[in-house]
C-alpha cells in the first residue's frame, strides 16, 4: 500500500504518461490504476511508466506497466552483474544474450501468470 504522498506522485506520473500518449485521464481511471499497481513499490512502477513512455505506442494497461517495470529491472540487474563481473574479472562464464533473453521471457511469463491468477480472484 502506498501512502498519500506516493499516491500523489503516482497520479502525477500516470497523468504525464497519459498526456504523452494522447490518452484522457479521469479520476476513476487514476484510482483504478492505483488500486491495480499499489502492491508494487512506487519506484518500481515509476521505472515501468518511464519505459512505457519510451516504448509504447498506446496507453498501457496496469499489467503492461507492471511487466515493463519488472523487465527493465531484470535487464538492469543483468547489466549491473555484467559490469561487476567485468570489473572483478570473475572466472564464472557470463550469460549469452540468448540466455538473457530466455530468462527475461521466463520472467515475463511468470508476471503474466501472476496477473492472470490475480484476475481470477
């Protein structure tokens, strides 16, 4: 659950995303998106909204914002791990780009599965 300050920041960020993608934003829609996403830390959701602003042609649904956030964070972790590995010259083999894509695909499928289970409740 977000506190009131986090909700205000979320409302502002989502409104900017909506304006950027030419989508109307209503108070009811804001409340619905907040309700759908507030189980995830706001900083994570903000990553998803920034990524949506860069990569979406149409205004994303809450599940798409969640997926974009988790995919971007996973990619950052992989890139961060690569930098650490390179700086410390670890002997362990690095993941290939294909393995990274496969892992991200698995992560996205897991997120979709969680979203589907949540809708079934």
